[in-house]
C-alpha cells in the first residue's frame, strides 16, 4: 500500500493594526435656506387640501382627483 501525505497551510492573516484604522469625518455646517415667496404659500395650501371625503362611513376619493384613474380603481 502507498500512503499519501498532504500538508495544509493556513492563509496568512493581515496585519491587525491595518484592520482597526480610524476614519475621521468632518461635519459641514448647515446651509441656510431663504424663506419661500408668498406665491409658494398658495401652492402649499392646495397640496394640503384633503383628497378624500367620507360617504356612508367610507372614505372616497373626491371627484376632481379621479381624473386619469382606471375605472376599476374608482
């Protein structure tokens, strides 16, 4: 009978000092934003309008917001 001898070598580990290098991040100061114009306030009021109304105990999408919706979704 013949015998077979195999030698397994473990891979070398990286230097442990390289694994724990600290990374420093610097924060930038917040930028100031100009106040919105009075015209933009009117647009925001339209966006805050509720799109649903309550009918018979259910919330239903208002008619003016139903444009472009598939009939199955109405």
